[in-house]
C-alpha cells in the first residue's frame, strides 16, 4: 500500500516524464517540484528505477482491476472487451501524462527489471482478453475460425495505437468519444452475427 507521499512522488514523476522526458526525472527535479528535500525523497525511494517500478506497479494494479472486474461482470464477450477499452480511455483521459510513461519503450528498454515488469503486464492483460474471446467463441458470439492470440494482438494493438495517436495530437481530441466509436468497428469485425 502506497503512502500519500509515495503517491505524490509517483504522480509528480509521471508529470515530469511527460513534460521533460525520462532525463527530466531526477531527484533534484522531483524535490523542487514537490517542495521537499532530496533526502526526503530518498526516505521513500532509493533511486529512479524504484520510482519507475512503483509507477508500473501502480498502473498494473489499475489495469488488473479493470481487466479482472470485467471478466466477472454480466454481458457478452464483446461488451466486456468494450468496457475494458472504455475504462482505459477514461483512465488515460483523466491522467494524460501517464501515456508518456506507459507507452515509452525507451524508458524500459535498457533496464531488465522494468522490461520484465512491462512484459508481465502485457502478458497478463493479453491472457484476460484471450479468455474473454474464447468465451465469446464458445457462446457463438465470435467466429471460432479466428486465432485468439491474433485477435488479442489486434485488439490490444488498436488500443495502444489509438492512445499513442491521441498523445501525438497533444491530447486534442476526445479519446473516450473517439474510442467508443472506434470500438464499434472492432465489434462489427468480430461479431459473428455481423449486426
């Protein structure tokens, strides 16, 4: 469980990375931004890597809640996947600076601990999507001719690309509205009945 100060450090770190890049995330910049001394930050985190791990853990717990709660809810598999999409769009709309951290491969590429953490998150989320898709195939909602791993990549890749486009456009369109319309196309492609 994060303390209030740790949460503040995480949120400030996300903002710093978003505005100044990974190079801008320094203990000096953090302490200045928060208004506390550098030693006060070191009481919570030993280094920048620990802060980044904490950011990934924070994101991971949020996405895990979204993914796993949807698995338990009523509705078709396509409705469940749509709600996962919409909840992600909502979360990123509320904290746009999070996109700069979560979708910035250069931050994680040279640090094995961070790379492994990102890989775990992606694999876990992909497995949930695959489980929901398999359920849809069993229920006759999705044509079983499709490979669930390929569909999972299609769905998660679409989510990722749309969020990156939103970031590259300086967040100047309504991600939730656009994402909702976008998912209608995915539903039409996947829906066995082709409504």
